[in-house]
């Protein structure tokens, strides 16, 4: 029964990985078709936005900017978790045994106890969390620039620097406290507090 459940779990992970990869590849193909349509539309209606940019370069920029990168990173994360789980299940009990023996080998902390199970469980979780952290970090640090910036750079135009601070729009009114309401509330509090 144990072998079958392990094989079933591996099969579920394999199907999930293949689903992520399949989704990512299908989206890349659809994005390429969308990019060609967008290029044809822009060439007809807004040719200035394509000045100096070939169709192949436009398609490449479009796909790179809008690609579902998360699907590929998720598949990679699951594959790494599958590979690291057996390693974790060998290393963690070995380290636990060394620490257990070094601390006096108490009966309550042996291999069948709750301390051992707690250590193995959270050790395996940590073995999965570290690669997930690394892949999430890579996903965010390797994010492509926005499509409008990439297209402007391909046309040879300068990209405006983002200041990070936005001025308040002129149409937005500032909130000012109602001074009459404050005066009324303080006067009523003064009157109501003095009773004979």
C-alpha cells in the first residue's frame, strides 16, 4: 500500500508539472499569434509606434513581456521538490540521530517519538521552502520590463525615469477638517458637562 501511495503522489506531481509546462507552452504559442495580429493592426493604424521595429523583434518583445513565466517557475519548483524530498528524508534523520545521541539519547526523543516526527516534518518543509524562495526570488528579479518600455527602447527612444513620488493631481481636493463641527462639539461638551 505504501509503495502505491508514493507512486500515486509522484504521478500527481508529474501531471501537475506537465500541466504547468503545457499551459505555458500553449500560452506562448497564443501570445505569438496575438503579437502578429497586434503588429499588423499597429502597422495599419499606428505606424509611428513601429518605427524601426521589425515584426520578428516586435513578436519577441511582446512574448517576452507577457509570457506566463510563473507556470515555468512553478513546474521547476515542483521538480526540485520531488528531487530534494528523498535527499531530505535521508539527511534529516541522520542529523537527528547524531544530535539525539550527543544529548544523551533520551527514550522519549527516540525515532518513534513526537520530537522526531516534528523534526522530520518541518525539515522536509524547510527543504521545500528554500528552493521555493530561490525560485520566487529569481522570478521577481528576472522579470522583464513593461512592454511599452521595451518597445520604446527598441525604437531608440529614451525611457522616462520613474521618480517614485507622484504629485497630487490638480483635480484631487485636499481634505480639510470642518472647523465648524469641531467648534460645535467642543461647545456642546462644555455645556453638557456642567450640571447643578
